[in-house]
């Protein structure tokens, strides 16, 4: 079944930026539809089973969203995107959304940089592990090593501790100097400092090791120990699970599909949050990882702009968020040693089981894909693309429909268009 | 640094056709230089299905594709695993009784070309491919048709040529061709003129930029690939009407063409349109193509599609490739314009080129492919 539906503003993503955009556009009188792959609004950051778990700010924005009149298409995937035209697949089939304006609020995902053993069972991402725990994964009494980067580490460690996990190590790859400078800069954001302290108090007996990262994961059939290093010495930590990632990378594929300029890995936007394509706006982590406060204000500007309303009053707050994003980037960029962890036999493309030694650095992404299948699998290069970009400096894989795997029937109209 | 010895043959284009030519010529003990502006097998070779298939749109096409398939069979034992070479055969599906009655003649044609083929009735077809919709009249099964992975097959041919002394230059774009002479622009921008006994242009849709006026146009195609569904189908499935779709140059057309990959993935084709060099996905074409595929194989509807792409077949007005000497420039040979059959006919084309350059008799009648043949005007899109 394929149907058409016209709206003033279509918002892609129901995280903080998307909800804020939808609220501001709808309250301006626009007909708004928000599509999101998950079943509950809130995005990755506000993933929850019970809304009472969420911060006040999140509950307030969700309540305002529900009252705004914006339509929420949950459990809905966007599989083709052109300016003004979105092909989506939801629980009731596929739908063509015709939109006067589009707001991209597609968020970010974890950056996985391959190391020996990263594909062993019970090795997860950092945010990925948190999501699994929130979805019901039992971690009570489990010894867990976290090796990641950036502000996500603390809330994840807190979630694990609250669920009874025995944190064996919490490692931040960024060197102590960078982290300290970043923390010192937070005096301008006392709320963020207080929040970090609250998280830290939940796992205060566990050392937080800066300048430390996982070098390899080992075990028979599943992970049993993590080999950690600070660059000069290495030691082994017994564990049942590992959460390992290297911060977040913006999810820019929908922007790429729409033809928006991508600059330094983010969807480029102007003061009004408009991308290089007229009528296409972007907000939140897909324009640079800056946390939910920045996402909310950017979403507000994008939503107002998309609805044809002025938003200048919010620019100063947004610019503070951008400055925070720049400080995050400086503090938590991956250290070069992370690149050297993978050895010849390390799998670099999980979908297609491609080993590092099957690739040659002088190939670009396309030649590498054609020769080895790296990036050809069901994740469409979303995982290995970032890894290969980091390892070899390869360009991001091209984006083509379907943007996510969809049943073949979704690509088919109700009846053939021609004979 | 000593200057490399003058090559006997320089080949423009390291796609499957150029690679096959390099291999065939290197086996003739000739000194081969092959260059490509991009990376080997990155053009139409990377976009195609990799179906090694005997086709009978014309007697010349039948002769060339049958010869070519035989040559692929000879290589099969030595191809690398990465070439994913398999022999699933082709089922030419007759949807109606009328189509079914045409199978006898097709089988006889194939038989005269030395190509095994057998007719399956409705029940036998249903048993062979249970996921096809019921009520199809039957099929012609061509058991020796193959499937391979073209970019790696091109790479294998190049490596085999290099082993026999050929030199490959990546990132070297041909700028101009003269009698026994080729001007190249290297990756650093350095311009170099190479002299050789023969120049072979195997540049696919880029051939007209070197040989102005040559009758090759890009004919766009779309493909969709699914996630892994091992056993969903066993042979390459092509509707009999495919030949008509491939033959008619006017307008856009789609035809049912389904391929099982060794990975368990399914490639869904095919489409043809003249759209210049616009590589963007045309959703209307994809819908049409997919609707056709689902009509033949309903179970496909629930399979996950993971990627769609386009490519450009180098098409000629009379649906035959241009293989042989270019009359306006002595010492210049053409091996281009293979449309959708370039993977199949690369080996046969290379055999014709090698025989021509070595001055031997061609393994099949080469005259239908001569680039000097009179060509009908290209039909308008």
C-alpha cells in the first residue's frame, strides 16, 4: 500500500532536536509530521521505558509535543529522501510524505573503531550497552569494562551501576590534560558539571581512568577479559561484558541523500539552521555533537524557520551550544593510537566479515568495497564506513535509497506505473 | 630510471573488456600496457550483474556469447575465490502458452550453437523454483550459464596479465589517440605520449571522447540487491520478454531478471533507459522493476532490499559490440559497445582482438562486429 500525505513541515527524528522543532513549528500553526524509527519519542538520549525516569526537561518537552498537534509517526523508517519528498515505511505500510519544509534531526551514532576481539559476543557499544540495559538486558552482578570517550561515558556507567553491574573499569581514551581542560571550561555550564557529579557518585568506587583505552578483548566463545592500556603499560581485566566505542559521530546520511552539503562530517547549516538545500533544515547532533541542550535550541530555531517564523532571539543560546560542541570535539577526538589496535586479522566490516588485511589503504571507499565487500552489508556501511574513514582516511560511503533496509514491497507501488 | 621498453599493445580501459584483452594479448607473448583513468573494473563492470549468459537476439550475438561462455568455462578452474564464479544456469521463463511455444525454436537455436538447453513444463519449473508464482507456462533451462562477481573477475584477469608481463597504470587518463600512439595524463598531471604497435580502446561509454563520432551511448540500468536469503531461487531467472526489452532502444523498459548470488543475496533487475549520464536513482523505474519481480516471485515482497544502484551500459544502435580495427586510424582497435553483455562477451571480444592483432584467423566470423560496419541511426529516446 502506498499513500500520499501533504504537510507543511516534516521532521525526521523524534529526539530532543526533532521534538523541539516539531513543537515550535506546530505552535506556529504549521501542519507537522514527525517520523521516527523507534516506538517512543525521545531519541537515543531519552530512551526510556517509564517516562518518570526521564529528566524534567525531557518530560516537559514531550508533554508539549503531545499537546502541539504535531503528528507522530512512530516505528517508521525513512527510506528515500528528496527535498520536499519523503518515502517512509511504517506499521501500516509505505507512505509518501510531501512536505513544504523538512527538518533533519537524525542525531548521532556511536563510532566503532575495530580492535582485536571487538566482534566477540558480549562486546557492545557504550551507548549500545545502555540501550540494551534499558531494554531489559540483565547486568546485575556482571563485571563490565567500559572504554569510550566523551560525556556519554558517565551516564552509561551510572545506568550500569544502578542496575547492579560490577564496573571493572571505566576508561576515557582522551588524555587527562584534554579532559581536565574540558572540565575546567564547564564553569560556564554549572548544570552540566552538577549532572556529571551526580552520575559519578553512582559509581564512585570505580576508578575513572583517563588516557586509557581497550587494546583487545579476549575470551573463548565470548569476552572474558579486556586488555587495557594507557600507552605505556598494559594490563588485563577479567570481565563478562565490554562496552567499547569512541564517542559519537553525526548521522548525516539523510542530509547526503537530500543533497545537503556535508562539511567536516556534519550537515552544514546557516544561522536559521537551513542546510545548503532550500527548505531543508537540520538541528541537533547531525549538525555536530553538542548534547541535548544545544539540540533543543537548534530544533526550536529550525522549527520556527521551517514554519516561516523569526528565531533570532534564540541565536545567542544556540551559539553557546555550538561553542560547547567545538570544545567537545577538541577534548574527545580519537587519539591516533586507537588506529593501531587492529591487526591483520581484525574484522573491519562485521556484516561481510572483511579482515583488515583484505584492504589496502590506497584504495578509496568505493574500490575497497567492490574488491572486498566491506560496506556492502545490511548496515549499509554505517558501522565500517566510520572505521575505514578513521583507519585509512577513506571518504564516507555513498548514500543511495533505500536509506535503511526495507522490504522489497516498500519499493513497489500499489500497481505498476507502466506496462 | 631506464625507460620502459615500448609496448606492443596499449589498452585504454581496465574494465572487464580491457582486462580480458590484456590477458589474451599477454598470452600471445605481447608486451601489454593497460591504463585506466579510475581504478580497474570501476565503471560498468562494477555495476553489472555478472551473468555469463548465451543470448540469441541475433546470430552474431549468439556466436559471440557462446564462444565467450566457453572461454569463461576454460578459465573457471583457475579463477580466484573472490570471483565468486558459479554455474547456476539460466531459466528463460515463459509466462504464457504463446511464449512457451517459442521455446522449441530457442532450444533448437541454442543446440545449433552447441549450447545445452532443456524445456521445463509448468510442473517441472514449479519444482525447480518453488518461489516463482504458480501458473507460469514453463521455461528453457540453460544449465551451463554462469554467474560471477565482475570487479574481482576483472582484477583476476589483470593480475593474470601482469603475471605474464603486462603493465597496469591506474589513474592514467587517455586524452588523445592517433595511429599507433596514445597521449596519457598521469595521476600527477604529467602528460606522456606512448607509442605502440597497436592501441586498443576498451573504454566503454567513454570511448566517444577518444573516438569522436563512434556510435556508443550510455544506456542506464538500475539494480536492487537484497539481504541474504539462501535458497530463495537457484538459477538466474529471466523472462523471455527480456530480449525485447534489451532490443528496443526507444523509451524506458524493465524486464524481470533475478540473480542468486553466492552470498545468498538476490539481485533484482533490470531496466534500460537513455538518460544521459544522470546516475541518480529513478524511483519510478525502481518501482516498475520491483513490481515486475514481485509479480514473478511473490516471496520477494518480504525480503529486505539493502541497496540500489545504477550503471551505464555502452550501447550501440545495432545491439552488437564494436570489435576490430578502427578504419580512420591505422593501428587503433576498438573493443567497446558491449551494452549489457560486456561481462559475458569480454572473453570472446578479447579472443577476436588477440587474433586480429596477431594476424590469426578469428575463432568466429568477426565481420558482424567490425567497427567499420554501416550502423543504423540511433533511435531517439
